[in-house]
């Protein structure tokens, strides 16, 4: 049995709400599916191994393997399956018993049962992605690795639900912790959720090798199956999508171009994408409560932006697409779309329809120009806001204080001769500077100013016997 160690919390109340104070020292574990209760030895725990012991069936075993892969994909964890015998014991063991009323697992400790998970004989025999049994296996493995229930560890209630952590007893925010889940059959979380990812990474470190290259994530509108670079990951039940994405690095894309619904795509860490109302998990069986969205983005690990998703493709509906601090490329596709950037140097393609790009600043805060391809280039004068954005196939530009049609921006573009200066002319004389004239690149003072009041930046330079002024063809807007 591996050793354990205490650790410090993160200081984030939501993440700390899943943490205790003990974790395993190691990052690599063995696991097994014992065939006999006698392999556990005596005395043992609450007597699970001697009360209607049962080995997991093949479907349950496959679910455990899948769940362990989930944990290893987001954290620096390794799991190796071994055959349990009377003399060879795995670190994490999985079996059934009639002792637990539902299921439980033992936290990391120095006891013989630590790391073991137990499931009753009736409720967990047919796990499938998105049902209650499947969630329970993910949940109990969390306990075996050191995660706790949020309602018992002080997580603020505004994040205590299955939308944010598989360790929650609450189907939705504000639900009871004692009456059981009320979700529809296929309305349970299909992956570790954002605070599970943050908590397990705090314990064992983040895995930035997962999908660390150029990765395209897409989903089926008809089955809810996720595809990674075109490879299907298995369809969940009921055409529901309820998962969190962790990506280790690279230039990555959410491709939802096959959707006809009005999409909401948000690439910010901790935010949600909504593919369609039909794919939202019902957190109460009657549909009165549904999940915030279908796809959540994991939180940043130690503010490392490698895990961001950089790009997004909308579908043929009227979509709302929001970027993040990376240099995003956002495609609206067909429909009347609204595209939002952030502090990166973003590229926007509206596509067909009546599309709008939304900027954070007032119109006067931007230098407006036209690129060689006809794209509109907006250069934000304020640092760390909108950056330099390139916009194509867009009908409207929504600034904080006004909205312009693309045709109206033509009056505010730089002139065709942009980037050139007229020959210097003598504006004032008798300054008494006797040396050299305006022949040095660094010897004499130069300033940029609008000297002649035409709205353009002019160069003023002191030379041999006066001040020289070079009017420019750069508009100041």
C-alpha cells in the first residue's frame, strides 16, 4: 500500500471544497478486480468482503478502466491493471457487496482497505455513459484518490452540483443532499467536471500531454458522440452531452459546423457551450431544471494557458461565439451570428447571413484600416483589451458606444497613401541650432503631433536653423 502525505489547500473555495488534507505520495497505482472476498483478508473494513461478495462483471470492469483513463488524462496519474491473488494485492480494488446501501470507497490512508471501492449488487450492474451507475464509478474513484463531497467540505453552494463536480450529491444548484438525485436516466455527468479536474490536478499535477497537438473536437447532433480529430469516443445515452474538456496544448478547435441550432460557444476557462436544447441534460426528470450547457471548459492550472481552446466554428443557426485571451479564429458560418473576441489578436469570419463582431471599446479607441485581402483591421489603442483583430465577411461592427455597418467604416479607413510622409518643409526659423541640419536619425529631437489640424500625425524635427514639419498620410481616428 502506498504511503500518504498531508498537503496545503489552494485558497480557492470551490476547489478546496473537494479537498481534505491527505493524499497518496505516489502518482502510479495498480488496480484489480478480485474474484474472491478472501483475497481481502480479515478483519476487513465494514465486512464488505464477507457479505455477499461479488466480482464486477465485464461491463463494470470496462467502466472502471474508462474512468481511470479520465483521471489520468487530466492529472499526472498512471494506472496499471494486475491480477489480484491471495498474495498479490493492487492499490485500488473494485468489487460488489451487499454491505453498502449504495456504493462507497475508502480514502487514502495506511489501512488495508484504503483505495478500495465497493458497489451494491443491484444498482450498478449496467453502467453506460451518462447514467447513474456510470457516474457512481467515476465518483467512487474520486474518493479512492482523495476527493471529498462538496457539501461536507465547505464548497459554496453556487457551485455544488453535478454541473461542476461529480462528487456532488446535488443534481442541480440548491437541490437536497438527502433525497437522492432527480436526473433523467441519461442526465448525469459523462466526465470529470471542472472542479474535479482542478482538485485532482492540485493533488497530483496537471497532464499537459493529453491532446497536446492540433486537436479538433466535434460532436454529433444526432447521438451526442464526441469526435477527436475525427475519431469517435463512444456515444452517450439519450443523445445528451454533459462533459468538461481538458486539452493539454496546441492550436485547438471546437468544430460545431454540423449543427443547425442556435449555438452558444464560449472558449473562456470555466464557461459553457450549448449545442442544442435537446442535448441538455435534464437535472430534474420533468425537465424543470437543465444543465447550464453541454460542454464546459476546464479551468486553467496555475494560470497556464496551454489548456485553452483557441478556435471555434459555428453552424448554420444564429450563433453567439466568444473567444478568450488566446489569438482566436472564430467562424460564424451561416446564420445571423455575433462574434466576441478578447485580448488576443483575433481573426473573425462572419460567413453568410447578417453577422456582427462585438468590440469591447468605444469606436474612437481603434485604428481602422483595410488589409490586402479586403479584411477590416481594428487595432485597439488600449493594451490588453482587444488587440489587433482582422475581420472578414461581417455586416456590422458593434463598439461600446456605437454600431457601424461595414459600409460606413469606409469613411474612417486610412488613406490609400497610408504609411508615407511628405517631404519636410520649413515651418519655423531662427531656432539657432547650428549643427548639421536634419541629417541624423537620432541626434535631433523629433515629435509626432497634428500640427496643421487635418487629423493626421505630423513629424516635427529640429534641425540646423529651424523646425521642419513632415505632414503624414496617416489618419488619426
